C-alpha cells in the first residue's frame, strides 16, 4: 500500500488514521492462530485489554478531578468525574462477552494464563490507589465549606456544586459495585463459585468484595436521613 496524497503525518502506515492511532502495534497485541492455545484467547484478550485502556483513562480523570478540586474548580472536577463514571459503565457490559465462551473452552484459555490474575490488573490497581486520594480531596472541600455530608444532603439548594461532586462519588462507587457483582456472576458461570482462581484465591473472597465502598459515609448518610425523617417528619 502507498501513502495517500492527503496523508500529512509522519509514519510508515498507509494512512494518518493508522499512523496516529498506531493501529498496527495495537492490533498485534492479541494472540493469533500462530500462538494461541485456544481461539477464545482472542475474545478473552480483547475484553481485558480494552478494560485496561478505559481504566487508564479513568485514572487520568480521577487525577485531573483531584487537581481541579484542590484549585476549587468544582465544575471542572465534575466534568472529569463524569468521564470516570462513563469509563466504569463502559467496562461493565463487555463482561457478558466472557459468558459467550463455554465453560470448557475457558478451561483451555485458562491454561495459557499462567498465574495471571485480575488482582494484578494495572488499571484496577491504579484506580484503587487513586480513589482514596479523590475521597480525601472531596473531604477537604467539605471541610473548607464547614459541611458534614449530613448538612450537605439537608441543604442541597445552598450547596449545589458540592452536592454534584458527592453524588458523582456515589455513582463511581455504585458503578464499581455493579461491575464487581457482574464479575462475580461471570466467574460463577465460567469456573464455578466454589473453586480457586489462578493465584489460589477462593472465589468466595471476590464475592465478599462486591459491596466494598470507597467512602462508607456515602451510604450511611442515607440511613441517618431516614432516622431524622422518622423523628421529625412522621
Ligand atoms: C472469564 C472471565 C473471568 C474470570 C473467570 C475471572 C476470574 C477471576 C478470579 C477467580 C478472581 C480471583 C483472583 C484470582 O485468583 O485470580 C478474579 C479477580 C479479579 N478479576 Fe477477574 N475474571 C474474569 C474476567 C475479568 C475481567 C474482564 C476483568 C477486567 C479487567 C477482571 C478483573 C479482575 C479484578 C480487578 C479482580 C480482583 C478482585 C476485585 O477487585 O473484585 N476479571 N477474577
């Protein structure tokens, strides 16, 4: 193939699209028939590698949100947090693709994975490290406004921007819980719920992580409001 006349970027690929996006390198990253143990390694790799890319974007947006929050730029932080929410939402439905493998075919794929385990996913590890920093940045903003979460939820009209930020944390938290709930079902459907993973972790441990929260008060504040309503409204 020859470069087209309208190609303006440097590179050896036949189009600017391919040069800019490095599609040659990207599409060479999945096992092909010459190396795979089972053809479903392609399905398995595409789902995992694409999740890693979306998680990379999620972490970059969490870091940007922290920077913006510390500058007091709350609306800008909100825009980044919307992207984090989208990233987590995007990686959840593709988990169903893994259910399109038969359990026995996956056992063949699994032989190629060595001790590879989702616990070592760089995307999830970085997200798990960055989210507590995001929660700390949100807490600093609440403190600078002299607000507890309870105060905030009782006076949303006076604190719309802060409320928007905190509700985004709830969405991120809920999004991760939904991802983990589906991931657990995928595991149970594929390898069963009573076995161990590639690193010897019982599936039970993954099941117990499902509702782990980045900030427990996001949820307990709801119960506090119900108690308050019981005392004052009913
Ligand atoms: C056939 C599909 C899948 C199976 C059977 C599976 C199985 C498992 C198992 C058994 C564990 C427990 C740790 C271990 O021993 O490996 C685990 C953990 C984990 N897996 Fe998967 N997994 C699948 C797909 C995915 C996908 C697509 C991702 C996305 C990157 C992922 C990310 C993780 C993460 C982050 C953990 C750590 C536990 C957590 O944070 O909830 N897994 N997986």
